[in-house]
C-alpha cells in the first residue's frame, strides 16, 4: 500500500508529521514537533495513537499542511 507523508502545522504553532494512504485516510502521526528543528519525513516513527486527534483537528481546520522552507538536513 502506498503512503504519503507530510508536515502539518497546528494553529498553536506545533508541527506534526502525518502519514496517510492515497485516499487521505490518516494512518499514523508523530509529534508535536518543533518547527525550527524538523528532520526528514522518513526519520519519524508514525504511530496510530493520535490519529483520531489529528483527524479531528483537520476537520476543525486547526491543522493545515505545512511546507517548511529549511528543514530536513
């Protein structure tokens, strides 16, 4: 199964690494992460523990895709 990984930022400023399937279903997440110290998306351990919270935050529009300009060294 193909997955898509990306950073998402909460309105409080914290960033989460989120893994979804190709249909947009949230499979796992990691965070909260410091937006000034992000690593490569493959270096995080994606777990299902906070997927319910992530899905709710996306539905409330409190969590949005985030494209860091200088990360992943």
